[in-house]
């Protein structure tokens, strides 16, 4: 089965590995999102959600459960 990768920001399936896969992150060709969180569906799940018109709702629910990245300090405190 073919797997479909979905961008959590713009819901596009135009996703590719960023920097050839070395960083473990993905790149969205449509909106420019770069990150490790991505929605992965098999072809039948994708077609079913697309046909039912529930793809955006599904992606939003999955993206909502991802913890926000903590801000890293600009300088070391010492």
C-alpha cells in the first residue's frame, strides 16, 4: 500500500523529506512547513477521508494533540 503524507498546516499532500532525510524532518512544497510532525495515511484511508470531506477535520484533531515546542534560551544563563 502506498502511504500518503499530509502537512499539518495546510493539509497538502505535497510533502518530501527535508535535506534528503538526514534531519528526520519533512518539507511541505505548498506552505513551506518544515518539521518532524506529519500525518501519515495509507491510500485507502486518505481516499475515504477525502471522499467524506473529513480530511481537514481529521488533520486538525491530530495536530491539536501535538505539544508545542519549548522556546530555547537565546543565551546560556551562566
